[in-house]
């Protein structure tokens, strides 16, 4: 560790050794303020280093798809926190006065980010106005938290230049509409309780379309046993699933990865023969035997039996490309791009021959690995090597400039069986 940082860590350790109950009320308040100021200064320094790393293109030289992905992997932080560091680094690099205020503790990191959003909306051809607003924001930072500071900045601009404020309002509305469209998307993630959490963002137009589709199916249903006891949120969830089920049944969807849209359930062959098979979806989620039997009754569901006749694992050398069952066999193992640190899903991947076809490599599961296009190029041209470990899962050996020891790495972002 750097000597200066080591001394700072020693100081923090010495301070932390003092128990909280030993502080008086006044000392507790002062220590809280001082420590928060220290954290903010350190955050500013970290953001500056991140900006420097980005300027050197260091993340991509270490095979990361972006600075955010690199920070998530190196610092073990959430993507949202990584994006905030990247943005703060840009603000501090562009505004030296603001950077000095953060370095001195006058402005904290959150306030600096808010001030940066205000200043970025002022035309660059009016530097005097930018400097004037920046100075007032730095002065007001002693009184206002980030949200109020941003509102104050907008009021300052409206007072100094009303025409600019009106133009900014129009541009902000247009930008918000465009930004909402760009941020659209949703994710499915395990909640740790046997369910999947759906979260996401839609713009107003798309939200209206979804609402129009699910509203007729989300109405309370009165059955023979009384009124519908489902909560409104549960009815909407059931309606969304029903819309998707009806769409799958219609057969009008395009192919996905070379095969028709389908749900794949993996079961143990011997357990299946005993009618006690626990199933695993291609998402990694587990299903009870009852759920497996229920899904198997639907003509739109494809049961996949590894090692049995349902999915031929090894197709030999008569085929060069991983398609159909050969592709599915690799994806059932890798669940997406297998490269360390990548979370791109199955549909974004191609199957890479570990031993190249022209060198005698077969189109078989144990000679294939799922890679997104970006990491496929890295494996071919970036000095990374891929191999199967004894447990038949892929591991990657980095080039010496990434890790001189060339320790094998695996991807922790996809479920493993």
C-alpha cells in the first residue's frame, strides 16, 4: 500500500479503537461531521483516479467491457456506485474550482455531482455565467444538501438569464423523455426466497401499452369460493405472465438463438424414470417434481434430459457450428458469457471452440464455451486462454500483463450447478 494511504489507514484504525460510548454528545456530532468530510475527500480522490484510469483506457486493456464493469469487478461495488464515481471524476476534471472545494472539504461528493448537473446545462459559450453560478453553488454548499443545492442552482440561472431557464426547461423535458427511452428495460433476479424479483423502467408510452395489455387480465375474479383475494400487485403479476403465455402459445414469436422460443427444464434421467425428478430451468431456478410434470404437459415446453436421448451432448465432428442441441448443451452449463466478470446473458453469446475446428476440435459440449462477441474477440486476440477445469466448467488464464502469475479465473455472475 502507498505510504501516505498506509498512514491514513493507521489513523483511522486508531480513531476506530475508541469506543462510541466514550464520546460526549458534542464530540459525537463533531466526529461524525469530520469523518463524513474525510470520506467525501477520499471519494473525490478516488473519482479523480478513476477518471485517470479511464483516460488511459486501462479498463479495456484489462479486458473489461467498460469503466463501470471494471470498477464493479475491481472494487466489488454496485454498478450504480461505479457510474457515480465515473460521473464525479468527469465533473471534477472539468471544473477545477469545484475540485478544489471537494479537496478542501468545503463541498462534499454528492454536492459536487449536483453542481455538475447544473453547470453542464449552461451553454459552454458563456464561461462567465458558468463561473458565476459555480462560485455561488460552492458558497451555498455550506447550507444545502445536494437536492436543494441543485434546485438553488436552477433558480440562480432563472434569475440571471430567464431565457436560458425557459430553454433549459424545454430541453430538460425533451431530455427526460429521451433518457426514459434509453433507460427502458427490466431485470429478473432471485429474491432468495424461492421467487424472482422483477424490476425495471419504462417510458410513459411503453408503460401505457403494457398497462392496456394487462389491465383486462388483472381484474378481480369472483369464483365459486368467493371474491378474488389476490392483492392488486399479484393480479398484475399474474396478468403479465398470462400475456406472455398466450404469446408463446400463438407461435408468432421470432427464433431465439437459432431455436423457437421455449422453456428448457433439465432433469436427472434416473430421477425422471422414478417420477421424482427435481427440475432446473435454464435461468438456474429449481422446480419441484409437480412443477416439472405440469410444464411437461404443455406442448410449448421442451424438456431437456442431459445425458439422455432428449439432448445429444456430443454431436461429433460431422457438424462445425454449435446450433440446436449442441448450443443448448453448452448454455445449460455456462448460463451466459463465461468470461470472468461478464454478466451478458445467453442470447448475446456465441459458442467458441476451445480447440479450434481446423485443429481437430469437435463440436461437443466439452469443447465449447459461451462467449459474448466482445469477449470472443478478447479470447482470440487478447492473449487470454480458456480451458475446462476438472469439474468440466470453463476457466480463463489471463495474459502476463493482466496477471503476472497467470492465475486461472472463473465467472461468478452466472449460476453454477
